[in-house]
C-alpha cells in the first residue's frame, strides 16, 4: 500500500480531477442499453465515437458503440489482433 490512504501501489490518486461515474448509454448499432463507466480519462463498456475511435464508425451518425458491437468490426479486430 502507498502512503496515501488505501490506494494500492501502482495506482494513481487523481483526486477530483477524474471522477469515475456510472452511466447508461444506448449503442447506436444494436440499440441496446449499456451500463458502463466514464471519466475524463475514458470509458469502459462502450466507446464514444469521437477522436481516434471515429475511424471505426460504420455510419457518420454513430456517437456511441458498445464493446460487443465494436469487437464485431473487422477493422477494429484486425488493428487489435482479434481477427
């Protein structure tokens, strides 16, 4: 354990700058509701299709894609060695 409370060694204490919050979003591909996590550092359970993730859009209208749908994308699978 580190000297800062209960934060294990190897983890950072970002304080209030990167609050992790539980969110529910709807996937623009499969239209399922996804319960995930989001902070200013990124997301878990889904992708916001902005920035670098935009290269995996299948439609210009996609804003949110769940992990399950993203892993079905051939380009994503190839780029991340899942093919």
